[in-house]
C-alpha cells in the first residue's frame, strides 16, 4: 500500500548493509522520482528537498537517498574517494530502484509505471549510468548542475529521456554538459534537452533560480512519468 506522507526507509544494498532514504508519495500520485545527491551532500540537502516538494505538488512521489552508509560517509569525508566512484554510486542507485520495484508493483496501473532519476553534481553521472542498467524501468532523468560527463561511455547507452539543467554562470560545467549532450545519441531530439538558466551559478542559490529548476524538472517528469491509470482516464475522457 502506498504511503501518503514522508517516511524514513532503510534500503538493503548488501548483506547487513543498508542505506537511508526518505519516501514521500502524494495523494495525486502520477509517478516516482529517485534523488541522487552530489558530492559531499546528503538526502537532507535543502536544494533537493525544495525540488522534491515541488515535484510532490505536481503529483510525483519522491525518494531522497543517501547513497553511502554512515560509516562510508565518515570515510569519504576524509578521503573524498567514494563520492567520485560513479560505478559504485550507480550500483547503489540500482539497488534502491530494485527495492522500490519490489515494494511497489511498477506493472500495475494503480501503482508506479515508471521511475525517474533527479541527479545533482556527481549524482547526475550515477543516475545516467544506473539508467542504462534498468532500461525498462527508468523513464526519465533530470540533471541539476550535474557532471554527466563523468558517466563516460555509458552516455552512448542512455535511453531514458534526459534534461540537463546548467547555470549560465557555471563556467566550465556548461561545456562539460554540452559534451555529454552530444553523446546521448540513442535519444531523439525531443527526448533530450540542455537548458542553461541565465544568472545561475553551480548551486542555483540566486533568487528564483532553484524555482526554475523545479519547474523544468516537474515539466519533464510529468511528460514522461504519467501513470498508466491517468493515461487510461485521459483516453476514456476523449471517447
């Protein structure tokens, strides 16, 4: 049964190893978005939580994740190694996706029919890699100030419609996103987009900039993550 308010969840990723998440599914549920935060951040990131609330208003469920355990985070604070291990982070995101699928039947019209990823910074690369490993489940990706270039050759395999959002004052990151965009060769023109938000820096801390991120993300996910139930209702309404 779907939960209607945010609840903490513990997700198994290995024997006796769990990562933490915050799951929220609104009453007007239309799809599900998993968040992969950037390097040195956490599921408590105020920026991702702001975007998550806006997505919930649009009828999208959200799962904010810590891709590292508490012990791993403590180690990473000293070494900064795991936060840049994209394959490792992608595997954690895949594990969270599989956990969600096991608990909520994605093939059922009254439940989740597709999953989206929202990735920030290095989390965007992890989201792109993970999407290539769950092609039948992951239906859309949004990157906020991301480093999609770190996904490397996996970009050539991405089939989920992808929106890259970059700040206009984010210097070299714009070029890195342009490079990554050019490698999304399996996607049709309408399935990929690079949007530069003028006046925004890497964290989109300037007035109204994060609101624009949330608006673009909600529009993208609403386009590609409409549940079968709602599609059927729309079809019935036109008959």
